[in-house]
C-alpha cells in the first residue's frame, strides 16, 4: 500500500491529487507544521533523513522530492496513463515541465516569500530601513524581472493548447500546480495572465483534485 506522508499546506497535496487521478489506493499519514516556525515536525525525519514533505512509502520503497515521486508513481503504477508516449514532442514537453516546476519556477517564488518575511520580521528599529532596502532592491532587480519573464513564457506556451505537455492532461500539469497556485496566492497572476488563470480554474474543477482536497484536509499556500 502506498502511504503519503502528508504535511499540511505543502507540496504533498499534489501527490494526493496525482494518486486520485491514477485511481490508486493509498493511505494518508498527516503531519502538522510547528505553529511557531511553520516547519515540518521532527517525526518526518523517521521517514526520510531530511525530514521534509512530500515523501511516500510503497512497501520498502521510500521516495522523496515531488518530481521523483511523480515519475515513480506514473512509471511504476500508471499503466501508461498521464504520460505521453516516449519519443514524441509531447513527451519532451512533459519531461521539461516536470523539471521546470521546481528547478525554474519555484526559486524566485521562494525568494519572494523569504524577502517578504524579511520586511515584516521583528528587529531593532534602526535595522528596519536597511533590511527593507535590501529586500526592495533584491525584489526589484532580480525577483520581479524573473517572475515576469517566467509568467510570460508560460502564458505563451498555453496559447495553442490547454495543458502543458500538449492537448492532453498529464502528470506534468500536476507538477506545475504548486508553483502556479503559489504565484496566484502571492498576487502574481490575475488579469495579466488569463491563460494561466484559466488553467488554474481547469485543474481546480477536476473531480480528482476535489477528492484530493477531501483526503488531505485544509490546503493553503503559505505567505
């Protein structure tokens, strides 16, 4: 039996969604974040040495990292579903977006989260202008330009298709859900990127997505 070690309000929500799309039986073991630090609890380190989520166990097999989990589930249990045929243009796009989600899309979004917290962090009054000035400069010179370029690129990619790997929904769309939900939650989409906003509406309307929310419990992008 597949067990999802599910940390609340985290990337592991899309693992539940993928399992629902594949129609696979699974168990959910829930973990709550530390209410002060919002980090994962130490109990997760008993599953994987890094003590982070997502991580799944499948018998004696332990798989961590979202992309690795997606590939493992699709390749091991998918029966050819949610993955374009090897050697096709759609398959090349599929592999690209699987890696793009965490390798390219998430780093500037994470940096935005960190520097937003720097602005609001408690510190001596004389340090606040310095910290805010550094945060503002990093956001202006690096974070915002990179996010704008990425959003424009993704928006253009959906100009002639509904899904990232081609005309059919795939596990690449599952993997792309977290960065785009994070971008939407942090005010990066909206009317400026109507195709990305429409894509989010399509995934949220999928019955499997709704079932995953029921299994996983409350889901909120941390800000």
